[in-house]
């Protein structure tokens, strides 16, 4: 089953993990509101490292996020869109480790599933799926994954480097098969300005 985009009148109640896995190009909008995060899942830290060398590539902290901030539907789509600049050397890495530290509110979080897809233009580069079976209410949790990056030809790398922000990702978070969060990101692998 292929799903190119969610119809504007689609119901969040019916958007499933299978729908997320079937998406074959980057989304053009967010598929849920910030206020759909009924479990008060807060991302506290995101760390990305080269698995082979141990070099930290990104380490972002958000320890003091208030409930009102994560549920604020007045935040524009432009403000919700995440932008990462990694530089061209990132494309030569083989394996990376990601660590996501997060907290949950006063409800148990069962079958917490993340479906993430990375695209260059409208081509899937890589997709990932991570499952965190259960989070105890009012706890902080850590989720670490080690995974292989897609093997790209030199021509593909050059094309990605020459076209900043055309690599995009969609990350869908489900609790008991219900979409509760959706993040979108854009990536720039062009050389850093010195």
C-alpha cells in the first residue's frame, strides 16, 4: 500500500503505523497537532555520534520544557520544522548512534513506536522503526539506537551536498497505534562556512 500524502480531511484517529510506513515521499505538513501529545512526552536531549570514532556530532538539550510549550498549537509549522546542518563528511560515516532522552507525564505509555523515514527529494534513503514497549508514568527514559547509514554513491553524495535542505525526514510517534507526535526535519550537508 502506497500513501503519498495524507488527505487534508484525514482523521488522526485512523492514521496508523502502517500508514506511516507506506509514505513514499516527505510530507508537506504535520499530521497531528502538538496538543495531540496526550501523554506529555517531552524530548529532553538528543545526542548523535559517530559509532566508530565516538565523536559527538550533535548534542541538544531541552531540559526545562514546560507542558504548555509542547502542547501549544499556536506554534507555526515553520517554527516546528527542525533544521540540521551536518556538513559533507557526515555522508561518509557508516554507523551512527542516536540517544533520545525523554520524559512522560502521569499516564503510562504502552507500545511507544517511532517510525522515521529519510528522503532525498522524493526518494527514500532510509527508514527506521524503534519500539519502546512501556514507559512508567512520571519517568525520564533513554532510548539509544545504533544503525547503519545508507550507502551512497559519490554521485549521490555530490548531489545531496549541492542541494542543501532537500534531504528531509518525517518521524511519527505512536502510542498503542495512535499517532501522538509528528516531527519533520530538513538537512544541509554542504560545507561549513569558515
